[in-house]
């Protein structure tokens, strides 16, 4: 994954926190908590320690949800990249149901965005993903 500066991670954390606080559905809120955990751990991987803002229990619950959620997405994109003829494995964990993100991923990996989108849409018909 690409490393970004501290400001990028702070902005990403603010966005994820806003989504967490807006969500009312229990499962989707749990999913948003996992996104906040991911954002904080990714910032540490990039060399910036952002404190987790939601408490220890939410952190643990977020990790429990985050691991299968992002592992399934990682496998999803790895497989889609192979089907699209990528030179190297595609390592992404973004939401594959969002077309603009699919196009960004394709461009980053030197793939045809339209073809990559079609492969992902076809794969989504049978692939188990957590919200």
C-alpha cells in the first residue's frame, strides 16, 4: 500500500469517524468501527500514531470485524486482478461495490478500468463480502 502523510491520515480518520457516528444500523456501525480501526492501524504502518478515538471495547470489536472483512476484500481484488491480467497482485481493501473506487484501483494497477469493473461486478454475484 502507498504511504501518505499525517494530514492525509487525519482527514481519513475524520471521514471514517463521521460515517461511524452517522450509522444507526448495528451491523453497519460495527463495520464502520472496523474502518476506524483500519485507518488508525494504517496510519501507524505509515509512521504516524493516531490515537483510537472510540475506546478499548469498540477497538476490540472493530478488530474482530476488520480481519474477515478486509481479508475477503483483499482476496477479491487479488483474484479480480489476476482475471484482468495484472502484472502483479492487486492488493486493495476498498469497497468493490463502488464503481469510482474500482476505476481508481484499475488505474493504479495499470488495468483497463471498464474491463476491471466488469470482472468485479461479475465476481460480486457469488463472492461473500461483509458490509
